[in-house]
């Protein structure tokens, strides 16, 4: 028995609730266990217990052993002097809490509850609940996925709020920064975000109609241009950037920040920067279009861009590739941008505006996008949990990363369902 498990058992009433009595022999009924207190002080607040014919409302403290009361110094702490109940797993000391009734739960907890918990904690695979997942009802899974998606967005959008404040509440800048980070995908997201933040959107906007100048600004600020190229294209970009750099007093970032290793050439940062330049060149009033668009079929044309013709036969500057082909932003990449940038920014904008309908539309947008494919989603598939859309894959990513990988089964609705079945 651990303190975390004991609190969990109390919180969810996973013990035999009838036939309880205090150590003084008085019958006791737990009307409500109270609210878990995550701050300093007693473990549970606002509990309701009935002792004899008297109902008491107040705080409850839990310990594995009665003697832990003194070990933890509660006898000297005024915060613990007005409890309605002291709950222990094992009673190993007498008269520790004078004036506060004590109840012992050891004989009231089914051994299967502890066994199910131990099985989750000792599971060898990547999913603690893998062997018991089939026992969980679909309605439990679906409800938990909805909560996990909201939790994932709360975490993500907290960081976005900070960026929005940095951008002085300019939504166009927020979209520009987050879209840039998304074009970097996982490997080069940070480098791409740094690039965007080093190059003001208003500078790019002034040159939007000239694709070569947009490319020069982006590749130059990325630290990828120098004066020793052989090809005409990068040489022209370098000359253009040299002038624009002086004009706008720009400071490029270090080129070594970009990662090429263990990456498909189509995902090289050079290709992604060229595609991002094409998006800037093509787009006018992109933010307003994205905020007003809630259909994948309407969003996809907005992101239908390809790198300029030089990149048909290149993946890096001065390195000719023998099999030329256009480098368009693929459907999977477009879906990734919808999932990780467009739907969240729509949700955040709606939340800031206090518009519930728009928030629902942002959530519904994810439900129209096919499920993502990655290693974590494959793990869930192998254990019989198949996502039907991107909303569910986003939730499953949150479940794996925040709960399964750190064995936080006691904080998970799936873990609760499995342990509760043993009661």
C-alpha cells in the first residue's frame, strides 16, 4: 500500500462502505469523502461523515499508519486541529488524535484492488493497462478522450497565450510564428520559430508579391546564405538578402541550428523554408481566412503551395538531384498543420472572444481530419484502441505522454475503471 493509492481508494470509495466504525467503536458512515486538497494542509476538504446520529462537515487527514500523525508533526500544526476524521490503513498507536475520531480501513479494502494496482505498476510494456484495456467500457474511453483533448489544448494554448502577449495581441503575428514552427515539424520547430521571430512579419509583408525577395529574407535569416555558391539561384538570393539585411538592420540566426540528419530529403529545412516562402507569397489576409474557415476542404486550398522551381531538382543549395519533381506541401503535412496550428488558433481566438460556437467548430474541425500515424498511435492500435479521427489521436498522444509513460494510472480514468472493477 502506498500513500497515493490509499488516497485514491478513499477519494473513489473503493472499500466496503458498510460496517465501518471508529477505533472507539462508534458506527460511522462516509456520506462524502471530500475534495482532494493538492495544497498544504489536510488531504481532503469539505468531507461529510455521520458518526452515530451526528453529521460532521470538515477536513479529513489520511495516513498509512496512525503513528504517522506524530511523525509528520501534525500534533503541533494548527491546520490539523479541527479535523472531522483521521483515516488510517493500519492502526499501530492509541490516543494519537484526541478529540478527532479515527477509522481503520485495512480490513475493508478488497485485496483485488491492491492487486490490480500492483499489476498496473509492474507491467513491463509501454502501456501499463495493455492486458486489461479490453475490460474498459467504450463510454469510459470516449469520455476520457474528450477530457484529454481539452487538457492537451490547455497546455498548448497556455504557451500560445504568452506568445500572443509578446506579439502585443496581434493575431497575425501569432499565426505567423506558430505556422512557421509547424513548418519545422518536430525536428526543426524551434529553429523555425526563432527564424520567424527574427524576421518581422511587416517586413515580409512589404515584399510578399516578390517571391525571390521573400525567399532571400527567409533563407538569409536562417543563416543559409553566403557568397560562395556555384548556382545562380542561391547567388541571387544572397545578393538580394545582403541589400535587405542592411535596409532592415536584420541579424541572421546561426545556420547550425537546422537539422538534416536522419530525415527524409523532402522534409529538409531547405525545402520547408521554400514552401513557407511560397505560402507567404501566396497568402493575403491569411489569418482572417483561417479564422472564418471551418472545413478541411476549404482550408486545404489555402495551404496548397510548392517550393519554387529550383527545388524541383535540389534538396540543398548547389547539390543537383537526378530525379527532379515538384516539392509541394503534401496532404499529410497539410493535415498536420490543421491539427497543430489552425484548429488550436481557432479555439484560442474563440475563447478570447467568448464565442462558444466557434470553439465547438474548432473541436469539430479535428473530428473531420483523418487520424494521425506515428509510433505512439501504432502502440494504441496494437493493443486494440483505434482512433477514428485526429481529435482522438491528439487525445491518445496526451494519454500516453502525460499518464502512461510515467505510470500515472491513479490520475487516469482508464486506471480508475480497471481498479474499480476489482472492488
